[in-house]
C-alpha cells in the first residue's frame, strides 16, 4: 500500500482537469475566443467554481509533489522549487481574476510563471527519472513546449492548447509518481 500522498495527485488531476475543462468549454465561443481566465471571470459563480477547482486540485497535486516525489527524485531541491513556483502562481492567478486591463496583466504574469514552472518541472523529471519514465517525460515535455508555442501563435484556439498543456502537465506528475513508487 502506498502512502496517501501518492494518491492525492490522481484525485487532484481529476478535480482540476474536469473542473477547469468543464468551465472553459462551457464558456468557449469560437467566434469570440478568450482565455480560460477571461471566460471564468465573467460571473461570480463561475469564478468561485474555478477557484475551488484550482485550489483543491492544485493542493492535492502539490501534496504528491512535495511529500512523495521530491523526497524520492534526483534534483529534489530544483523539483521542489519548480513545484513551489507552480503552486504559488496557481493560487495567485486564481485570486486575481482577468477582468480589467491591470488585472489581466497581473494575472498573465502568474499564468506565465505557472507555465514556466510546469515546463521546468517536466524537464527536471526527464533528468531525474530513469529508463522509460525519463523517455516518457521527454515526450511530454516536448509536446508541452510545442503547445506553449502554439498558445502564443494561435489565439483563436488558445483555450484548447491551454487545456491540453494543463492536462499533460498533470500526466507528467502522475508518470513521475508512478515511476518513483
């Protein structure tokens, strides 16, 4: 039996991807493409659900990262820093909604910080794991980098690239946890 810290990421992935994915796709309009944050900031109820999905899912994944993966992986200090960057930016971007120009700028900084943290952590998983897990993380990191570039280039389908990026980031954590069990 594995410690509960191993299973937290699986529950967190389910909550985060299902919750944020549902809210983003529910509010998506292809004729008026917007970011996930802009979609959920439209009304208080949707913003509350977004924050709940982000805080609950992010906290559960951080539990697995800090208490299961970090003690077992090579480069644990850097993985802990990457996870800390992701978690802090994730909490802060959910606090600052993307409504006004100023809020959008601040929110965007936190979103970019979170994205860089996710890419950095995936690359650390490539270096810190061995064998098939390392190769799998390499493929995931490459696809994540490609999706990140597409987010900057193709704003019309930004929301789909972002959801895919978030999903692959979660898969990356799950692959690392499974490889280290």
